[in-house]
């Protein structure tokens, strides 16, 4: 039987990312066979609401035939060509124009990669190249935050601020300083207000810049609203303060919008929602709804000019990938963005986001729920062993894992980041879908509470 043969072949051949291998061998995979709007369907025919958009990435749902058609048409015409050494093709150019049009006004230039990790590696190399060209090679360090997720390659994984991604790999491997995660509930001090917390974090950032020496700090990178670390919205004024410090000390500001981009936070870009203007913006995931792998960095004319003017002095920007600006991926991206605009999906995300946040907020009284947080169509519900003291469950991850498991049984896919249960549904969700996600979250948490008591 097919389902058994796929499951068997899986456990005898594949090493899965972020998976307990021995447990996986015992339990076997959940084999997803089909997509249908906001749902995915497994081999037994069971339907799940995909409340995580896959990996925070499928804006238009799992069965958008226009993307299939765009890919097929481009496959027919020019399935592949590269963009090295002045080669070009229309899909990469049209999408670049679109990205420049859609991003903040100061961002005028595009570089393509296939993944968010490669995009952030490219950011690092772009900035280092620029500083080498400017004769200040010592200006190399990146400022990032604890709990940030910027990818998983050796360099982008170094920017990531999750100890689990560093431990066992001897990372960070590039000079990076991680600052406090801007999450009041977990990192605020006893009695601290949001404003006091914000002021403390900004002081920490400035003290760090001064202690390290501004002449050694190249860039600050952050997700406007943090994603994989547990969905954290920073305090009011935080991003304005960070932006001011970057300007004061000549530090480039990088907005990692791999999750935040294209309406996820309720605004077009996370940086617009948070009210700051980056020098470099990184996008991926919802760019193609992840039907094809594609990422892009969009950056300022000033950065471009330094690189362009120094091509001969330094030997050219010797960086790029076989699939940089892949024509099929770019054609799918263009069609995906057309759908997002035509169908008003960013506006829908803002509207449905309010309903989602309001619905989840009602779970805040549950004895297991420590905090409900989020903005737009991205949220998390953090479970705690003790509401009053915020004491987490021990060992961390188990109760969250139960909610995840019970979710599957109830027909919904969440993601547990430790004991924070994340929700990030496709931008096409309806009121009914949102209400269903909230209802099933409540059921899964109730069942986890029964399990924890037993
Ligand atoms: N940056 C952010 C904010 C992300 O959330 C991710 C992936 O989740 C990445 C970068 C890395 O992207 P990829 O998995 O495509 O390498």
C-alpha cells in the first residue's frame, strides 16, 4: 500500500530537519498528499487547517492554480537561465521592479537567492564588501537579538539567537553580538513598565555599541516582529530607538521580513507596521507563497553605488548562486504578488488578523495560558505551569508538544515553539477559518491541561 511504502521509505532513507530521528522512526511521518485552500490533506484523507501556512509562508493557500499555470508557462518558455555576468531574463527583472515598487522608497536594488538563509548570508557579504570598499574592513560586527531567527547556514545561523541552533555546531562563526530579546513578558524585570523596559533595551544597545566601538559595528539585523523565537512584538518606541542609534553610529539597519513581509503583521511590511526605515530589507517565504524557493534582498542606492564604484578596485561582487533570480521562481513570485494585490490579501490579513487576535485573547483566562500575543495574522499562546509566577513547564516543550499533537488529532496544524503555540494562517483565511482555528486551539489546550493534570 502506498501510504505504508512512503512512510517506510521515509524512515529508512531521510534525515528530517528539526526532528527527533529515533522518535520519528518509531512514529513515522505525517505524509501530506494534497492541498486545498487553507487545508492540507494526508494520505488517509484526513483534512487539517494549516494554521501555520506551512512554515509561515503560504499566503495564497495550498491550491492556487494560477501559480501552477505561471510555473508551467515559464517552464515551457525558458525553464532556466542564470543571471551571472550580465545575463538577464524578463521574470527576474519584472519581479525586481515590483519589489522596488512595493518596498519603502529608499530601497532601489535587488539581489536574489533561493532561501532566507542565503539571503542573510548575502546581506553579511554585501555589508562586508561595502565596508572593505570604503576602506574600513574592521567594521564587521553584526548586532542581533536573543531569540532571533535569521536562518541556519553558518553565517545566518550565527545571527540567529537561539542557543539550540548554536550548541553542537560551534556557532556563532562570525562576529555577532546578541542583545536582549524585546519581549516584556519574559525579559522584563519585576515591576518594569513597557516604557522602562524599552528604555533599558535601548540603553543596552547603545552601551554595547560604545563598548565594542562603533567603528567595529557594521549592521543591526532584526525581524520587526520576531517569528520562530516565539512571536514577539517589541515595545512601542523600540524600533524608533534602534533606528536612531543606527543613524547616530553609522550602522546599517537590516529588516528581516522573511516572515513579516506582504501583509503578515497587518501592514505591508513589518518595518512599516513598526515605523522604521531599513537600509536593507530581506524577503522570502510569502514572496512566492513558497511554491518555488526564492528570496530577495532589497537595498539602498547608496549601498549599490559603493559596490558599483568599487567593482574594479576590489574585483567585483564575487557572490551569487546558480539559481539567483531563477526564472520559474520569479514568474511564480510575480503571479503570487499579483494575486495578493488583486484579491486584497494584505487588507484581508489586517481584518482577519484583528479577529484572530481578539479570538485568541479570550484564551488568556485559561489556567494554562501565560500570555497571548501577536499582531495581524501572526500570534502565539504561551503556556505556563504557574500563571502568577510565569513559571514554565518542566521540561520545557512537553506541554506545547501535546497541544501540537492534539491539534493534529482535532484537524489543525499549529507549531509549538517550546511552550509557545504559534499561529500564522494563510492570508486567504475567512472569518469561519479564523473562528475554527481559535476554537481548535481552545480544545487542544484543554486537552493538554487534562493531560498535564493526569
Ligand atoms: N529569516 C527569518 C525571519 C526566518 O523566519 C527564516 C526561516 O524561517 C529565515 C530567515 C531563513 O529562511 P530559510 O529557511 O528559507 O533559509
